C-alpha cells in the first residue's frame, strides 16, 4: 500500500469511527429505552387499565394481539416490539440530532416523541380505545409513554456520547448491536419498507464515511435550519392527526 493510499485509509477511518460509534450508541440506547418504556412500561399500563375498563372488555384481543386482563407468552412479543421500535427510533435520532439544539435535545425529542407516538398508537380503526376505558385516561397515558421514551432516548444517548462510552472500541464491537438487533427490525418494521431502505442507506453512508460532502452538508447550518423546521411542522401535523383520531373515537364510542 502506498503512502497516499495509507493516508486516505487513515482519513476514512477517522471519519468512520465517530459515525459508526454514534450509530451503535443510538441503536443500543434506543433498544434499551424501547424495552423498558415501550415493552415493560406499555405492558404494565395495559395491565393496570384493566381495572378501569368494563368487565365486557376482559378477554378481548388488542391491536397488539394480546388478551386484555391476562398475562401470557405473548408478553415477550410486546417486549420484542418495544426493542425493535426503540432501536429504529434510536437510529433515526442519530440521523436528525444535528438538527436539534444541543441544550434542548431531550426536551424537543420528548415533545416530538409524544406527538409521533400519539399518531402511531391512537387510531380509530383499532380495538384498544373501544375496549379499554376511559378514553380520557388511555389517550394521555400512551402519549406520556411515548414522551417518556423520547426523553430517555435523547438523555441517555447524549450522556453516552458525552462520556464517550465505547468510543475506542474495535470496529467489530460497534457493529454487534446493529447486527444483533437486525432480526427484530425485520420482524417489526416501524417504517414503510421504502423509507426504511432510504434511512438505512443514509445511515450506512454516514457509518462508512463515504460522500464526505453529503455528510457535512447534512450537518451544516442550512440543512439543520430546514430540518428543524420540518420536524416542527411534522409535530404540528401530528397534533392535528391526534385530535382528529380522538374525536372520531369519542364519536364512535358514544354512538355504540
């Protein structure tokens, strides 16, 4: 290998290391937060809501394919779902975190997580919000779960990055969380397949240190300004969709 090639390889390694390290941290923290908040927390909330729901709801199958009022092996499926969704959001967080002001990342992620989770979990075509009551309690509960997940994801990720945990780990170790959690992503995809492929391509670009101009542009002031405004508009759109969904659920519940 020539001196010039060695210099290029060294520069790529310097760029690849931090990007892959951040991605690995985001995926790991996302999986952990998803397990604790989405998996364990969500299951405990559903179990607690059985005490506020009518007896007629007991034994019904929820949108998550679990039985209201019962503990079963399907609980492990909910834990897997929490992990899979958490690690995907963790990867997305690493992708968009340059667009968020450093001092307010946990708060902004908390607020956006509340709206995104509301849209994801509150829908009038399912079973949950007609079987589990009351509506004034179930809706805020799942919004708060999503908000809590977003806050912990950002807080723990930022602390891990600031502490430079695993920063000097060998490259193969940084790939371990990504490879290990890949089957859960395949089984429980949070995003449409095409969007997931685009996000995966972007993350792979950053992780491999390719297209340096694209990477720098993504983190640049113009892209960050546009990206932060897009996230804000998306959050407002989510609020409108949540209000519409809750209104439709309330109307259907009164008519039934």
